[in-house]
């Protein structure tokens, strides 16, 4: 690819990489600190520790208690939050441009100075255990968690970022401190900012608030997991049966990623997709049906999800498998392909309207890939995909064993 495909990632004096997508249409901005910390990197005995850390840093620092951390941003009309995923944890603020320094002050404080106070950690452990229980009260969430295990089995790629009750109960304060000191370092983070700020001021703020950030050199890595595509059953007293079919997909940031997005759109990615039309509009057998990708930096899977009545289960499964076989054997039509490609392009443009989405898209690429593809190049790449490429991809991912998950009164 030519030089101008990728944006320029800058490096602050302290070695922290950052990227700014500057725009001045609104006097606001989003600041994200991305850490290469997530469930993929966790040992079995520490499942959920990255998510535990995400919670813990908000409980208090040397300068602020939990109330002050949220109040100092929210009284400005801003938002401060975080999430943990398979391969990264994001800590972010969104606020008015005039308050940018306060955003950096609070974010840097929670990422440099958490106190790990025993009593607060024990209280937060209870909160996390409640979060896990709430998650497993929802059969759709269970189905999606089990789908990861259907794709990758016992690999850490299939771990839930929430962790599991057994390990979360056993994680000690020293475990949290050791993990934090190892993973939260200047070589293992990426700062992404989008909105009403210029590069000179941003560089100054990063130097001011992150110059003394942990200089540890550790950067985690993961082995590429193997596909297993297991059949899994989860007995639960539910009104409906929740079903997932699993098969191969594409990894993040690849050309195949673009092709797979078009393919998923046709199969079950929107209301005009094949599965939505067949199961909901034509047959009235399901309210919720969709496909979604599960993408990591080195591999990927695909999930078809549907919920239906016990009496309709077999018919729904047969329709899904019939459409899968139709696409595998005959491919997709030119009209379907053109509609899906237009949808994907438009969806990308709409997704870039807000500073949070820009911040997040750039940050994930910068952290995990080490480069950020320009938005216009992404659009060009979508436009360059041909029908034969989509049909070849469909045949490749569907021409192998599929896994299945069923949750409900089995």
C-alpha cells in the first residue's frame, strides 16, 4: 500500500503513542486511553482480572475518592467511563473542549494513582459478582458467551471479559497491583483524541499529565487460537429457545474483514438481510435474528443468533441451515451484493459523525495494529470489493463444520 493510506501516529516525549482526529464543528472532544489489557491475556486462575482493574481504578486515587472522580467530570456536563474487551481496555472522557485539561487531569490520575484500598476492593468485588449474576440471568448473553466457547473452546480467546465467579472471588489485592504495574505502562497504551483541539495543545497535555507514567517495557501477546466449533447446551428455565450457529470469520484490520462485513450484512446484518426476511417477515418465527462478527487481531469467528419458541426450534434451524447452504452453493446475487456494499459504506460514514466513534475506531487500530487507516481509504477498500470475492469468502467460511449453541428448556 502507498504511504498515504495510513495516518501519522505521533509519539510524545515520554514515548506514549497518540493520534488526534481534529475537527471543529462542535466545541467538544473525546479522549480515550487504550490499554492492551483484556480477557485474551489472562491466565486461567486470573480470569476477570482486567475487568476488575477497570472497576478498581475508579474507586479512589491519592487525590480523589470515587465520588470526586465522577463529579469533577459530570459537573461539567461530561461523561467518564470505561469498558474491558478481549484485547483492550478503554478509559475515556467526553466533555466540552474548554474543559480538556480537567479531562486529562482526572484520566491520568485514575491511571497513575489508584490506591487499591482493601475495603473498597472488597466492596467492588461484590459489585462485579452482581454484574456477573445479572449477565447470566439473560439467556441472550449466555448464548453469546457460549458461542465464543463453541468457536475457540478452552482458549483464552473464548474468555468472558467479566470473568467467572470462582476466579473473581479469589483475586487478591496484590494480584491486582501486580497486574496493574505490569500492564499499565507507556509502551502498552495508546491515546486517541477526536474533536475540537489542536495537536500543539494535545502534545502539551500528554507531556504534562503522562510524562511520569510507568516506564515498564512489557507488552502482552497471544497465540492464534484454534477453531473447534463445538455443540454446546445450557439448560435454563426460559420462555424461548436461544440458538447460535458459529463458523469461521475474519481477523481485525484485514481486507477479509471488509469482505466479511459485506457478507454478514447479506446473511443477517440488517432488516433486509436473508435471515431477517425469511424468519421474521415471511414466516413470523422469530422477533430477534441477526449475525455478528467476533474479531480479534489474529483470528475471527461469526455467529448467527436467533430466539424462538420450543415448538418452532426445528423449523428455524432448518431455515437457517438452508440459507447457509444456499449461499455456500450458489453465492449471493449482484443486487444483494450492491445493496450490502452501499449499506456498509453508508454505515461507516454515519459512524464517523461523532467524536466518540472516531476516537474509538482510531484507538483500537493504533493500539492493536500500530497504524490507523484513513477513513477515505477504508471507503475505497469497500468500493474495491467484488462479487466474486464475497462469494469466495462465503464458500470458504461455510464449507466447514459449524458449531451450535442452544440455551433454554432443552
